[in-house]
């Protein structure tokens, strides 16, 4: 009897301690604090036992165990050519499916220990090849190997969604990733996300850090038109001039080509044509090198109904401004291409994407990885409802378009609506906002220090649970990048 009472008391104490830690986790003020609490929760929940057991239906444990053994053996015996062969045949971030999202839903920190051991071993082997005596591998051969490895491994891309003022959420994600040296070199943005992508790719580190701290980020962006102005420009309820002034002030008179020369980072801005019969565009140093970045961002922020459509502006070789694709007007990129994944994969050898999702019409319908990848029978009803619901909405739009499509304004609205419903809003890794009714009140408010601080902290806290997953995906790519930079420095010095 006493033993039973003792067990019940212990369970109550553990439950109390777990709830206490969960509350502390939700209110953590830094990633270090969050990580410490998460580690305690993993130990209390039994997640560590799952971590030590290599078995899982989501990846090939035998493949990973075999490769660890081979890498260790070749490295111990200084079999450099065998190491290069072994690395080359499996230099991918998801070999054996080790980055399946379901491998990151049990532990708050990390995944199966054997997977973490494999990533460690690959990175140790790469550093060994960097440092190995040149009698085994010459400097030129090292550089050639790591250049090929960088191409084979690929690189990540970070995608920022739209969201009006709620897009300040993205600043928290940037802050969290930057502190862990996990910011990619490729960015895309649409609408509010276009502002964040452009700031990343045009500002130096000091000025960007100032913006992340909130300095000079507040602006009178939204100002509704007067009746007189509405009669003159009926296509939008809000004047775009304040937003334009903000963008020119912070981004300057810089083209996409000039921005890349300055920062070495790749900016991609999604825009949609006002005439929905045309295809959306992704603007960057390849597709529009002479286009002014502020102009692309302004167009991407032109939410239909709220703002008037925008004509793009380019800069010629002599510094003069000229129309870009004259007689074509553009609107909010998130209407048709919130996340332009396919285009970036082709242009930048992207191997995986990180999505920061703050769009108010999308967030309520987003699922966690655990819900998305469930395969049990209980998940089928929701899966069917989601799929059929999307088909039903698209069918209703088609039906309405057939009967009222002769009215240009109605057809344009339906075309944009169809584009919103028909998009794919997930990346390989997803950081998603959590909204209540108060958040929707922020939508068209001008940014203030209070709103900035609140949304930035929400972005940080939403990113912290994903950092160990992002780090697992990114570590090998970062190691190759850093080693190659050091080797090239040795070659030139």
C-alpha cells in the first residue's frame, strides 16, 4: 500500500515538474535557456530512450551504421582515396532518409543518436581530408574535391511568406538563425517577406543587426486614401507612397546585380502580374539583374484591393531609371507564388528549403510535421476533408468564373483567389506563426516598437524548436563551405 502511494506521489510530482518546465519553455528568453529546459524535458519524458534505440520505420539504420564503420576504418588507416570515394557516393543531406521529419518529432533536441553520430563522423572525415598531409592529397586536389562536394551537396534556401505587419515574425526567425550561424545564402520573399529578403541581401551586417534590434524599422507604411484620391485611383484603398519611401530609404538605389556584388547573397522576390492570365515572376540577379530591388519589393507588397498595382523600374548602365517590362503592372507575390521553390532549385542548386510562414490566411490551416506525416487510420478523415475541401473551393471558383467571368474585376479576383488556394505552402522545414484574434488586429497597423518586439519574439520562439533539425540538415554544407574558404585562402596566400 505504501509502495503504491509512493508511486502515485512520484507520478504527481513528475507531472507537476513537467508542466512547470513546459511553461518555462514557452516563456524562455534565449535559445540557450530554451535548449536547457528542452533537454530536461527530453530526459523526463523518456525521449532519450527512443533516441538511443536505432530502430525506426522512417530511415535505414543499417545503411547508416555500415557507413559509420567504413568511415572510421578508412580514416584510422589513412586510406584517403577510399574516404573520398565513400564520401562522394553518399554526399547528400538525407542519405538513408535520415532527415525525415518524423525523426524530429519525438525529441525536442536532436534525433536518433546513430544519425547524430553519422553526421559527426562525416564532418570529422571532411576536416581530416582538409588537414591530411599533401603527400596523400595535394592542395589542388583538396580544393577540387571540396568544390565538387559543395556542388553535389547543394545549399539551402530560406523562404519568407507574406503577412503584412505580421511579417515582422520573420525578423525573429532571422535573429535566431543568425545567432547559430545557420542563415542560408539564398532567400526568397513575397509581400512582407520580400522586405526581409531584400534587407538581408542589401545591408551590411552592422546595419542589418540594427534593424533586427528594432532601430529605424518603424515607419508610417499604411495610410488610407482620401475620397478624392480614391476617385482618382480606385484600384487600392491605401496609398503606396509611404511604403515606397521606406523601401528607398533602407534599400537604396541598388539593382539585383549590385546587391549580389555587395553582399554575396542571392535575393529572390516573387511578384504576380495584375493580369492573372500571365505567369508570376521570380526576380533576381539572373532574371532581372538591372531591376531596382526596392521596385521589386514594392510590387511584391502591392496587395490587391489594398494597394494599387505597381510598374517596375530598372536602372540603366548610365544610372538613369527606365520602365521594366513596360505597360505591365504587378501585385503581391504571395497571391500566386508565396514560395517559389521550383525556380530556386533550378537556379541555385537548392537541396532543401526552410519556410517562414506568417500569412494570416494560411497559418490557421497549416499542420505540424506529426500531423502531416501520420499514416494511421484516424488521420484519414482529416486528410480526405482537406483534399476534398480544396477541390470543392476550386470547383466553386471555376463555376463562378464561367458565369460571371465577363466582368473583368470579378474574373481578376477569382483568378487571384484560385492562385492562393492552389499553392503549396510548405517547405522541407517549416516555422509557422501561432495566431489568435489579437494578431489579426495587427494586420494593417503601422509597425510600432511594441508590435515589433512581440512579433519578433514569437518568431524566435517558433524557430528554436526547429534549430536542431536545421543544424542537422546544414552542418555538413557549412563544414564544406568553411573548409573550402580556408583552402582557397591557403592557395592565394
